[in-house]
C-alpha cells in the first residue's frame, strides 16, 4: 500500500510505503503524524475515502488543526444519519445524482444520492 502526498495542483511531494496487510485507518493515522513532522506546511487538506477513516483518525486530524474531506459510511456515522432526517430538498447535480448538505456541530456534511446505486 502506498500513501501519496500531493500539492493542490496534483504534484506529488512525498510518499510512504506500508505493508499490504496494514489496515487503511492505521496507515492514515501514521501519515498524518509524519506529514506534520516532515513538512512546514501552513494549510493541509486531507482527502480520504471511507476505508481510510476512523473516529480516532478524525480526532487526530482535528487536534492537528488540519482540514479534511472524507467519505464516511452512512451506517457508521450518527451525524450523517442525522442529515437523512433533516427535511429539505436535494439539489440535482447530474441526471442520476442529487445532494443535500448541512452544517452539524461546525462541520459540513454532504449527503449524495445516486440512483441505481
């Protein structure tokens, strides 16, 4: 497994290699710690899919003052489930994709609904 660090324009600036059997959430936490140590970067936005994210990792990211965009499994996120119960229309983005968003406890949650999936 490879962790890749890129600039906002997509230029690779670093990488780490992990054992293939290491769980994504553990590797993600290690990358976050290493990132702050290795690079004097002012603003960091971490992007990860739901397989890379745990509540412990999100707490670590928040403590370090980093911003993030992550996917979460609906059934594992109480706040995302809360968004389901909030009335209001979805905004149509594509013919088969609708979204709605809401700020909950200072964080913005975006719920996507894709027909056929």
